[in-house]
C-alpha cells in the first residue's frame, strides 16, 4: 500500500444551533469519546458522516504538516490516472483566530493544491473530492465526504404526533445508544410511532420495537415500511420482553395516546433491568432517583430542547452488585 492510499485518521466538522449543543456534544462523546466547542473533531475512528444529524463533512487524512508547504510537498503522490477531481477548503466558522484563513487565501490554496495533482480538475461532478483544513496549528489534506441529511427525509412519514421526538433528536439518540453498531442488539420497548426505530434501521442497526397500543404499533410498522426498511414491531407490554439486549431506548410515554404515571414509569425501568445492560432514557421528568432504584447508574446526560418543552436524555448502565 502506498502512502497516498493510507488513512491517518479522520477530521469531522459539525454544525448545530445553541439549543442543539448539549445533545450534539453527548453524541460526540458517544461516537468519539470526547467533545469540543470547536465544531471539529479529530479521531482515528471511521464514522460515516451521514450517521450523525450534526456532522457536516469528513476528511480522511492522507497528508498533514505544520505548514501548507508541507502539504504541497507531498502532493506529487496524488496520481489519479486520468480521473477528475476537485479540492475544497473546509469552512469552519468557529475556529480560533490562529486557524482562520481569509477567503482569497482559501481559493489560492485550493488552486495550488489542484495544480500539483495528476488528473483533471472538475468542480461539478468530480471522480474524487479532496479537502484541506487548518486545525490546532497543523494542516490536514485528504479524501472529502459530505454528510447526507437522511434524518430530514424521515420527517415526511405517514404517521406522527406533535410530542414525538424529532427525527434529528431520534437519530442522535440512536447513535448515543449504539455508537458501535456491529454485533449490538437493541430494543425500543415503548416505541410509539417508531421515530427511533426508523433512524436506527436506516443506519443498519439491529433494533426491534414494541408498544402496548395497537394504534401506534400499526403506525410504527407503516412508517418503517414507508421508507423501505425492514424491522419488527411487536404488540405487548415491556413485561413480556424475554430476550436479552445489549441496549434499550425508552422514550417515556407522553403523547396523545399514552401518559405513564410515576408507578408505571418505575415499572418500565425495573422491567428494563431484566433484559438490558445499557439503557437510554428520554424523559420530561427528573427520574434520577427512580433510575437508581431500578438498578441503573447514570453515566452521562444532556437536555434536548424542542419548541415549547425540553427532554432529558440519560445514558445508564446496569448497576453491579
């Protein structure tokens, strides 16, 4: 393998509003083990940028250096055998002043890099897209991939209700629940209209749903089928779950059809303890003491805001004796 084909890690850029910051940072911690206010994360971990509702783009690092000249010196290694390309200077508004580059400088750097690539420039439909960015005093160049807002398309589903999680929040919750998808079995035992299910299934997660209300079970099944996804949604209470799961996502019932009393909330949490090691709780109420009484420890948390009200998202693990 030549040096040009080797990956040296990844840089992810982020976009979020002030209301979304806490949720975005919780998802960052789940995916990369750290968060940042710089709206840019450098990590050895390969994550499809379209998984996150907040990631804008990803650069797979091929070259890096202390100066742009260090990148330019390595560009002769980029041999594309007649393929077309373009170079993008990644725009990040929140960078410290030391890392900021003027518009005209960005265009000049793109041009300098492009002139050293063996291939044909094509800004419209290139075979390869490369990115360049300055971050924390170093320069990074590599394969560029833009995120696709899959969650946005899922807003147009046949069934829904106003208090359901937004598709954006649901996608982040699914990522927080299962940052590593491979081999992870998930369940949403109070799935409602299936917002988390649709997001999880669209990312290839092994997730099933359940609800006690036949109306929302049917609605959830219709929503899944509407997006050409395949996933099981069973009718029945959480007490009937017998299989073991690696993680469960519970959005405490609060909607047009169902609202759980404190006793019912505790029962839901207690039953979850019997079949999962990890639990994500989405709640309008403070359930800290209830979560602890049910045998879980809260390891991380955030507030997810939505017009008119906020939900708390708790990351929990089963307490060991």
